[in-house]
C-alpha cells in the first residue's frame, strides 16, 4: 500500500472529528492489513453447515419442486382411485370417503415440512445478511479508493495549474521584453 493511502486511512482512524462505526473501523483496519476486498460468502457459509441444515436445505429444495408436486398429485390420485376400486369390488375400503387417513397423512406432511422449509429460509436470510455485509465492506473500501483517486487527480490538477501559471508568467515576461524592444525601435526611427 502506498504512503498516501496508508496515511489517509490512518488519519481517518485517528481523527476525532470522523465518526466511525465499529464495522467501518474494521474495514479501515483491514485496508491497513492489506486484506483482500471480497470473499466468497457462499463457500464460507456452506462450510459451516451442519448435517441438519444440509438436510433442511435438501428437503426445502425437493418440497418446492415440480417433481414433488407431480409425485404428490400422483400419490393423491392413486389413493383416491385405489379406494374407489376397492369400494366398487368389495364394498369396503381402507380409507372411506372423506379420506380421513389421507387427511391425517397430509397434515403430518405439512406439519413436518413447514418447519423444515422455515429453517432453510432462515438460513438463506442469514446467508443474505452475510453477503450484504460483505457487499457493504467492499463498497466502503471502493469509496475510500475513489476518494484517494480524487485527491490524486486534484493534486495533479494543482500541479498543472502551477505549470500553466509559470508558463504564462514567462510568456508575459517575453511580451513585455518585446514591447520594450518595440518601443526602443520606434523611438529610434
């Protein structure tokens, strides 16, 4: 890290006028330590998943898929058709209409599936928060870098203005000398 960037960051950290949150302080200190700007939050998050969390994710993925819906609709249709065939052939069925046993299975499926899906959604929200925090950190570092670039541009412009000023002063000196020489030549004639 160059001295200008380091001194800018150190000034911000040491300045009592600059009010920094603990997270902003962390970002500035990571700049001083030359930490990388971005990280793969997906891999970082996936590495810390437990067996239960991985299982909840898979259940949520399967439970929200067309495969699950098609299998479930086929199961319901088979249940109803099987009961209708049994009633027509034997007059008896294992789950007579209004399908109380089927309703029990559906309720149990919903009771088990709902909290598992909520666990997966909570994990996804936590991952989104981690990604947002990382994005904020990257944005802060980028903002500091842009500010530093602006300062460099301003310094360059300041140097250019000084060069232009000295060039104009030299040109004015030459013009004055030419005017004096012109006056001397016209008075001599």
